[in-house]
C-alpha cells in the first residue's frame, strides 16, 4: 500500500459519500465490482487508467482534477503537513 494508493482511496470515498452513493451503486454504474471499489478505497489496490475514467464519469468529475487532488494529498503527506 503506497501513499498514492491511500490518497486515491480516501479521495474516492469522499467523492462517493458526497454524492450519497453506496459502493454497490458506484460499482454498478461504473461497470466494476463492489469488492474492487472497497479495495480501492482501502488503498489495497491501484486503479487502472480505464477504471479512473469510469469512476470519474459516474462521479461527475474530470480525471485531471482527481489526479491533481491525489498529487496534492501525496505531497502533503510526504511533507508532513497533513
């Protein structure tokens, strides 16, 4: 589990919760398995680029915005300024 995986997972969970989606609903709309969504949110899996685009489409956010936010979170964690 890397900082990158953890940062993506926590952001995914936040975005999903903000939109009041269950893991099941997000998975179904994105054409992914619920178990995979859970693993992504826990940071135990790293998503493919294809999965990132599918998830972003369902969540209504640009993939570039997600990548930028993940990068910001990783930088904060690495610098110790949570």
